[in-house]
């Protein structure tokens, strides 16, 4: 079962877990961007979620409460962004970047005194009988509940965006906010709710880092995962299932390059570290080459603020 | 306007600094540049602890300033320049990657003292370097690792391919091999000093491949947290004691104890005896401490490890004592010879028996 010293079953099982933070954050950002808002503060919301989730989990002793706390923390932070961009019509790019810096700073301050504490463990969901099955056991049944939740969310978002009225409204707002407004939809209110949803998902992704993946709190624990999540949204051309593929690809390459090193591979690690980014560029080039004028299916009103007076 | 202010304050900073050195100073502003956050629980945490010891030792006579999370590279040069202009008398740059920025800025501020940790460049009279002989601690860890492993596979999470890290790996491996000839070492290069998620992933990759003793040369406690998830896997505290994992995987640790050095250097500046030096102390000088070896380690192994520590401290044993061959089989140290410091500081090769290449 070994390929060059690496067990592919364990590799796949590991990458599914390691992709969860970027998958959750990227799914949230997908909804936000489909509604026409570019929130570059994903990293900030993730790190706040990581801290919020950690604190709640430590205080209550319940990892589930921790994830909810992380989602709430991320959503609260994103509301700052929502207030600035939707009410005061501030520039979205600048506000998003500021949100990241703010989130990193606030989490560093709020995390004082939480270093070195161990959170309650987030265990495997299904019984060992299933997880011990050969091959399918570790891949399908050996995970904690958040891994299943992230896949479920992918399916739900795909369905909501594609086949429901809510999805249609979100897409309408993102493609042409004037038209949506003319039809009587409250553009800014819909966007605000999407932003809060994106914040909650990013916060939950962050909480997964501090509660399950690393499990501990240190400053700057998300270490750039939010930026990768942003890249994945573009890579996936704003489609949930492709977000899942992108997250597994990025997560997989990270895990793979470490495993290859342990297995004594001859491929230099630098090439593997570059690979996900090279693939992103490649995908972008291929997709934008296909359709003239319109760049790879980006929502038409992405990054534009809306005010009813216009 | 801006430039004039800048020049004026630069000139003033130089003037203030220049009068001071010959006869000591009444008050010293000591500044520290950190590569990670103080809350990393490892490397930066220990440097900050040293800074706090300086404050405690001299009270009002010293003013401490520090900046966290300073990237190695161009940003570091900006931070250093700003500190020098801001009236710092002595600046400690606490990571290897600050080597060139430190020397570049030192050229512009001849009256400010610069102290660079773990480097080897002293291009100007006002640059000193200081380091600790961590490889001595690695020898003790290696011995414990060799004795404790059940799978005969031990792992090492390495940060960057620099002499500092490579000599740690070599020392760790040599002593593990000596304790257990069947041992195999896997090295993972993380290419970061501080990235908890990546460090945890690296530890997981090692554990997935059957490694049951993990040493890390990165700054966070994440590898220990990851090791705690798997029964039977042990690890070591790195840079700091990481005592919170004592009832988990942590069986011992290497503690960087910078305080005494910082206190000594700032004190020398205060009383006027400051000179450029190249300091490299180890277990004997108290810069490297071996954290408590827990009960998970059998008593005889613990006694051997402590004997090894004491022999190194007493100077009767050098962790790099020949015969040692390089990885390609060529001879490095002859029977009984010990490694000269120059060889260690420029070390760019694995010793015989380690599998894998050092990334270039």
C-alpha cells in the first residue's frame, strides 16, 4: 500500500483534516463575493475565530461550544467591515486589509494569558469499528465532526446558490446591484448578512486550527491561511465544489511535501511548496483565456459599493 | 521638512551616543528585535524573558524597548534604523536572518552597539555576536531519543538549512546512534521559524511514518501538541521549557537562558567596560539549560543523560568527538579529535548515516 514510503490512505485522511480551515473560510468568502463584496479580511476573521473559539472551549469545556464561539467571534468582527463598507461606503479593499491587521492585533491582545493552555479535545465522530476498516475507514469514517460539517456545507452552499430563491437573490445582488435594487431587494442588508455569514465561516475555520489542528493558542496561529482561502475562491471561480477541490489541493500539497521529505524523496521541497500557487496561476490563465472580456466568472459587481441614491 | 527632521534627529542621536562610551553611562536604552511574538512559548519568549531580567537587574537605569514579529529582511533594516534613530544605545537582534541588516545599519550608526544572536558577521567594530551551544543540549536529547524509541525511527523538524540547525541535527543523530545503533533519523524542513499549523503538520507527517520521538528546531509548542494526540510518542521542549506538556509528551527540553548574557552586556555598557565580543557559551556557561527529565524516562537512561550533561558542562566531553565521517563517507574528525568552532559555525553537511540532502 506504500507509494515511495508514503501511505496514500493516511495521506488522504490527513489532507482532508488539514484542508478544513481553508475550506470553511473559502466557502464563506465565496458567498460574500457572490453577493458582490470583496472582503480581504479573511485572515483577521480567522484568527479572531481561532481565539474566540479557544476561549469559549476552554471556559465551557465543550469543543462544540468553542466552534460556535469562533463563528460568533468571526461574525462580530465581520460586522465592523459590513458597517464600514455597507453603511459608510468605505473602500472594500482597504477596509478588508485593515480588518486583517486589526484582527491580528486584537487577537494578540485578547490572547494574553491563554498561551500554553490545552483545549478540550475534538474527538473522532464515529466509533472505532468503522474507522478501523481498511482503506475506507481512515478516509471516510476516521474524522472529527467538523470535517463532515465542512463537506456538508459545500453541498448545502452549492444547492442554495444554484437552486434556491435565496441563492438567486444573492447572485442578483452580486451581478447587478442596481437591477436587484430596482426589483425591491435591500441590497445592503442582503450583503450585510452575507458578510456576517462569511465571517462566521472564517471564524469557524480559525477555531478548527486552534481547537483541533494545532490544539493550542499562540499569536498569529492561522499564519496566512486566510490568504490561501482568498486565492482558492478565485481558483474555484466562485463555485462551491471547486472550492472543495481547491482546498484539498492546497491542503494536500502541504501535507504531501512534508510526507515526501520524511520519506526521503528526491524532489526538492521548494518545488512542492510552489506548486499550489503555480496551479492557481495556471487555472486563472486557462479560464480567462476561454471567455473573452469576462474574467473567469467573477460576480460583475464585485468590490463595488452600492447606495440607493445612485 | 520631514527629511530635515530626520537628519536633525539622526545627528542628535549620534551626538548623544558618542559622548557616552568611554566613561560609562547613566542610563541605557536597550532595544530588542524579535522574529516572532512573545507569546510563542519558545524562542522569542526566552529572549523577552532575558530582556525582563535586564530590567529587573538595573531598574531605572535601563529602558527596554522591543518590537515583535519583525520579518527577516528589508523590514528588519527599517526597524533597526528607527530604533537607532530613536535613541537606543544597544540593540539586540535575536534571529539569524537579521545578520546582514544588523551589519548594514551598524555601519551607519557607529556609536550604537549592535548584538546579533546566532550569526557570525562582525563587519564593524560596534557589532558583537552571541550564541549558545545548543548542540550540547541536542546531544543529551539525542541520547534520550535513542534509548526511548521503540520503532527505531526518530524525527527532527528543522527550520532553515543554516549551520546552527545542521549542527543540532548532527549532534542529535550522533548521540541517538551511539545509544541505539539501529536508529534512523527523518528530517523535515519546515522553512519557517514560527508557523504552528505547519509545525503540527510536520509532526503529524513524521508520526504517520512511524516516528515516535520528535525533536523540533522551530519556535512554537505545536509539535508537542500534535505528539500529545498519539499514544507513545514523545518529544522535547525547544528553546523554552514548555513545562505545560510535562504530563504529556515532553520528556525533557533545551532552555535558552539569555538573561545572564543580556545583564552582563548592558551592565558593561553602564560601567564603561563594553567591548566587541563573539560570545558562545553552552551548558557550562549557563546559557543552555537542560529542562527536567520526566518520569517517563527510565531512571537509568535519565542518569546517563544527566551524566552526559555534566561531562559536557565540565569540559571532559565534546559532543563532536572523532572519529566522525561526513555523509558522503569522507573523513571529518580523526579518532579523538574534537570539532573546532570554525567547522561548527560553518557546518553545511550531514554526518555519515543521516539520509537525505540538505536543501540548498
